[in-house]
C-alpha cells in the first residue's frame, strides 16, 4: 500500500472515532437465524447464531453482514473495530465449522444468516436494499459463494441479485482448501468445482469488490485467484467488479485497511441506491 493510502486510512479511522460520539447503538446478541424451533441438531442450535449492532433512531441505514475467518475450522463472530462507524449496521455471523461439519454445511448457514437479515433488517430501521455481504479470509470465501452461487439464498426464497454488494477480503476463489482437505486432497492440489466462486462468475451478480494483501506476502495464490475471478466476471459481462492489492500488507495485516475500502464501497453504492430512489 502506498504512503498516501496509509495516511488516508489513519485520517478515516480518527474521523470515525470522533463521529461515533454522535450516534448511539443497540446490540442484540446470539440470535438464532434458523427459524425452525423444532430443530434437534444440537450443533446447529449452539453455533448458528448472529449478533447485530445497529444505530438507534436511524432509518434506511446500510448493513454489512460479516463472516469471520479461520479456514472454515476456527474462530467466532466479532464486530470489527474498523467497522464501528456512524449509521452503519453490522451483523456478525457464526457458522458450523469443519471437521465437525463438512461442506456444504457452512454454505447453507451463510445463506440462512443473510436471508434472516434480508427478512428482518427493516424491523430494526434498516433498508433491505442496502445489505452487503463481506468477510475476511474464509469469511470472504463465504461472502463470494453467497453472492455468486444463487442456490444458497434461493433456499430461503431470497434472490442473491438483490444484495447491494459483495466485498471479499483475501477470500479464496478456487474451491476452499478446507473442502479439499475434507476430501483427502493435499493443499497443493487446487480444484475448481461447484464449491468455487470461480465456477459461478456471472453477469447479473451484485457489485463486487475483491481485496487482497500483497501478492508476495499474502497467502500463496490468494491475489492470483482473485485476479482470475475479476477476469472471469468481466468476461461474463459484469461491469462492477473491482480488485485491489494492498501492497506491503500480509494476510492478517490487510484486515483493517481492507475494511477501510469496504466502508468506502458501502458508501458509494448506498449513495447510488439513494440517488436512483430520488429519480
């Protein structure tokens, strides 16, 4: 990343921290996003929950559904500090993890969580036309799959094309390495099948922002996979795919700077939605 972008990121976060004093928020934690109260699967009941943090006394706000990283094998939901900005709602999602659950369990969970947000966000004051899906690493992979492979939201009668945007921070675009491990394949064996975002590149997908760390220090092949997806999306006729490489930053280090780009994309797309509404 160049020096100017580092300065911009610092100024942005300082401004947002000051601005937070002007907005109050509410949080609701550990909401089950599967609606079937008769579900007897203990792991689903324990794991498939989300937290929501939304601005009070605000209407029509944008929402980011955030999936945590961890290789589809570890970690828990959290509110990224860099996303704690005025007038933005964050929904942080837990999903089933490998090896206790295997593909496509976590993809089903991701679709269920986004569908819950789509169907409920207006009761909190949000706008269902301003829902963005995002995440870091494995979370970025889940965001891409939900936005590109329409079956995961179709399962809950939601059209993926209604999403405002898909923003992936260093997510894989080939079949995830954990899914390959579940099949007994070595990490060096790259495949592209129904569990690869690359397979589902399409013209009518929501606006897409792909962000990676430096190709030389992010996880091996991460930049190249995202570059390939960008090419396929544009070949398919998708005119709103962007790719950014944050030079000098590794896989973990690009998290907060990637979120800076995420927030600018949410702002840009949300303003366009508001503009179309006024016209």
